[in-house]
C-alpha cells in the first residue's frame, strides 16, 4: 500500500470500534480481504459497515458490541500492523 490509511479507535467496557479511512478502491479491497482473513483466524463475527464518502474514498468500520472475551484488541492490532498503521487517532 503506497499511502498509509488513517485509523481511529474507540474502546469501552466490552465495546470496541475501529474506523479505517481508505483513499482508493484498492485500499478498500485490501482492508476487506485482511478483515475477512482475520475473522476466520480469530473465529469472531464483528459488525462491519462501509461508509463511502464518494466512489473512491470512505471509512471501513469494525465494531464489537459484546466483546466479553476481549478478542477485539489482538484482532485490531494484527489488522493495523498488517496495514502498516502504527498510530491511531
């Protein structure tokens, strides 16, 4: 990925949300593929929403509403590391 995506994270007790901004359809596809692979690896089912701003850009949102087993943290960390994002807002 040439340009680094931006990420925003929010976590509370048993709730976690990660928003990843994408600037191209290719970035969006890459995020989607990585998320799908990690869902299988971690055996989880987060709520996923894609919020387009226009044809090329938008936000890919991943939410855990009842993260009793605290799987969101490792999932988010691996996703961000794979995308090359080392800092979140």
